[in-house]
């Protein structure tokens, strides 16, 4: 009987600071090391003090900051650590982590956030020099001395995203990371259901476990509805704002819009995109072999650049003529381009704000989506509340996370002996644990909890 221990360093029964420690065969492995998007300073970090031994290696599933944002901090604590991820993710981490440093410096300077920055640009450079980018479906040894082998499998979430298969002696572990089974505009959905594979332990994300999925429209049906609603706004001389995550949603939505324009399903108006999303777009262009077989990535030059949205005149100029703006951040975090543009848009009735990704209930985007017309709400802290006249605020289902029914299918297909649910708020994790069948022993560990998993 082979036993593997699993410890939550962050992201157990919540979404954020995702980081887990898996140990067995005298090998300690960090799975992801992210920052918490709703916390600031040291509170945003995984709790590395929980570790009872130094890790030997860190494996990063993909480039979203809640999965990789604390890697430079991790390397400051353990400078001899080996880090592995996929080849595109190394380039994405370069952009995302340096941007995180700039954001932390700004928050420390403008809002006095204590403990920021958690690391500097030099720390990012060191971490990237310690990171090897590998191809998908390539099995490798974690260290020279360890018998444990690993392999990255495409997760279908964003460019370079991977599930991680660990082969301990007598015990196989499959970590989903963030996984998507739906074929998106650019990314092919995860294909594990097409393979005959069985694992001893499945570590499964639970992001959408609390969301009903039975009546959710198909991806193409949602694109058609998206196009129809865009057309209504543009034909009323309005502007459409689409808040989108810089990695993944931004590139997907821009290419959906480009396809709708080419097929004349929406008017031919200018389309704008914002800074970090454009930088990541360039990495997509450099890694076409990682996209889906039918992906048609349009040249970045098709999309105009959003200007300095912190200048009121620049936003006013953007809103003068019908156009479409795809801007970060997807959840409309304060002081990001989407928040600054929305602050001016909501004063008018002719525009539309369309959300296309996950919205945490504590974010500005969620509050705006659920506000009543006529309400007043602040868009920055400190700042005066804005009177909301805009009624056309909608949510579209373009999630890059697997639905709960797809996750159930994945569990049934893999038929693990141990099933560990992570990366979901408490209701999501609880639903997944209560509604997945099979022989598995089920676990929903919380921060700091260690569980023993037997093959």
C-alpha cells in the first residue's frame, strides 16, 4: 500500500492563493503557488509556514495569478527549488508577474498597503531563471534522486494550462488545476475523457460546483446571443464594454467579436483592447500550436489600443462613437481600465456592459451587475458615489472552468480511490462532495489540513 500526503497551503475551500503540498517517496512537491485576488499584503500569500519540510520541486499549472503569483516569493524562501511548467506559461508568467510587481508598487504608493510589494522585479527574474518550460505529454523525473515522475496534460483552460499527472511508486495522482471540457473559440477542451486512464487520487477543482448548469446554453448559442445584444447597443449609438481577464477571456472574446464582425452578425465598428491583454495576445500569436485545431487567431493589429483611461478626457473620447471595448480586469477590480471606463458609462442609458467570466460577490463587477438602475455606488476608494443610469448590464456564460456536470463526468471516467475537492467556495466544494458517485474516499481539506491518501 502506497501512501501520499496532501496539505492545503491555500485555496482549499476558497478560490485564491491556490497552493498545495504533495509528498511521498521522500519527495515534496508544491502544486501551484498563487496570490489571493481579494486580499492584500502578506494576507494574499499561501501559508508557507505550514510546511514541515522544504519542498524539492514546484509545478505550476498555468499563468493566472491565483496559481502562479506567489512563485517569486516561494523562491525567496527556497532559492534552490526547481520549478516546472509548460513552455507558453513561462512567457505568460513573465508578463503577469512583472505586472503584479507594478500593481503592488502602485497600491503601496497610492493606498499605503502594508507589506507591498511582496517581491520585486529582480525576484521575478530569478524565479523565471529557475523555471523550465516543458512540452505537453512529456514525462519527466522531478529530481535526479526522486523516483517520482510527472507529466503535463492540456487542461483546455487558457494557453499553456495543464493538468498534472504525478506517478509515485504504486500511487498515481492527477491534479486538474483549472480545467475546461468545452471547446472554446481558441482553446480545445480537455480531452482526457477520450483516453482510457485510471488514477488512484484525483485532486479536482470545484469552481462552478454551486452553479446550476442543466439549462446553460451551448457555447455557440451564447455567442449568438452575445452578438445580438452587442448589435442592439451599437445601433442605438452606444458603446459596449466587455470586462475580461487579461489571460484567456481577453483573447477569446476579441476573436469571437472579430468572427461576428466578419460574418456581419454585428456592425463593423472599432474594437479596442487594453494593455496587459494585448501583451498576452502576443504570446498567443507565438504559440499557435497550443491552440485548438480550428482556432483562427486574428492579427493583434485588428484591435485598437485603449488609451490612458485614468484621464477623464480619454474616456469621454472613447465613448463618443459606437465601439466595443474589451478591457481588464474581468471582475472590474477598482483602478483597472474596465472600472475606470464603467465609471463614466453608467452615467448614460445608451451603453451596455457585458460580463463574460466569473464574478466574485465581493468585487465591483458583481455589485454593478446586481445594482438597480437609480442606485448610487462608489467605483474607487476613496471616491464619490456615481448615480447609475445604465440599465443594460448583462452576464454571458463563457466560463473557461468546467461545469459541475462535466466535473462529475471526469470523476466517473477516472474512477479514483481518493477524491480531493479544492479551488471552490464552501457551497461549491460541498455540492461536489455530495453529488459525485463512485468508490472514492472523498475529502474537502481546509487551509493547513493534511490528509493521508492510500492507493
